[in-house]
């Protein structure tokens, strides 16, 4: 029947880009480095500190995520901004900035400059979106500041999203892609939807499945943390790979 067919939930060119990019990342970091990564989970074993939304709490969170991504926290200067201030326009005058309104990465003027990572205060009450934002901006440190990608590379934002999966933070960036929220006041109630990141939920689902499959890991221990959509795309993609679907990743499998 059609629901048991071995098909992927994403386009062929997206599958090929993810696989080509994973090959590139493994060439950059090494297969042993990749295979030894663990999946970072949204629980107290990985994030034991109480979070109160203060600048000190954000600094501590960034330091912790730096540890998970092997970034020296002393290289990074963290600042907060809101949609009402002029942080974005101010930085555009003198420094190159990347990413959207959730966070900003400011490329250093000289190799000795600290790298500025700015976090939108709107993310402070959303742990998933906050960790996803920090992970994405630190990905720029690894790819752009360390010279692995050119700042002119048009795919660098997508590669930065994929890097978070490669390094074990993919649950957060995948779950942050589409988020629903409900609101209510004295006379009205409603809901809203927001989007964050560059890769789609389908792309994240396949990237997570590909990394789990290459590590010979079913993902059973952590897939319960995925949002409903991403979990579906993950399972469909993993089924595709396990049943011999077309892939260039077989030789990289553990």
C-alpha cells in the first residue's frame, strides 16, 4: 500500500545537498569526531542550571553550549537585543551580520577581536528556541570565524543549521523550526505560529535520521523529544535508510 512505500519526505535535491554536506563536514572534522558525538537532550542532565532570563543566565547557557560544540567561550562576547532597539542597524554600519531576528553573529574585524553573538530577548522565555539560537550562532563561529566557509557562500546559513545536527544539538534546532503558541486576554484568545532557522522540518528529519543511521543508532533514546512533525519525518527517513534507500552515506556508516 502507498503508506508503506519507501519514500522520503523531502525533495531529491535536498537529500543530495544534506548528504554532500555531511561528507564535507566529516572531511572537515574527521569520522571519529563525528561518530563520537552524543545527542544533547532537553533535560536537566544536560542543562542543570536554573534559568531566570538574566544576562548572567544567558552567559552561563552560552558557555555550556560552547562546551557541547567545542567552542572556546573566551572567544565569544554575548549581548542581548530586542526588536525595539537599534542593535541590528547599528551593527550593519560597521560589521557584517548574519542570521535573522532570533540571533546575530558579528564577524570579528581582526583575528584578535572577540566574536559578538547577540540574542533576541524574545527567545528568553522559550528554552528550545533559545538553545537553538545560541547553537546556530556558535555554528557561525566554527564555520565562518574559523575560516571553514567563505562569508560569500550562499549556503552558509543552511550549513550552519546542519552543523548543529552534526554536533548533537539537532533536537533543539529542528523543534524550533515551527512553533505554535496560544494567547488569551480578558476578552479574546487565539494562537500564533512562528518560524526559525533555514532548513525545513523535513530536512532536519532526514539529517537527524542520517546521522543516527551512520552511527548505527536507532534514535529510540532521544526521538521522543522531537516535535510531532519532525519525529514523523525522522522515522520515515530512518525507515528509508534502513530499507536500502538510495544514499551516498553507506561507506561512512559505523
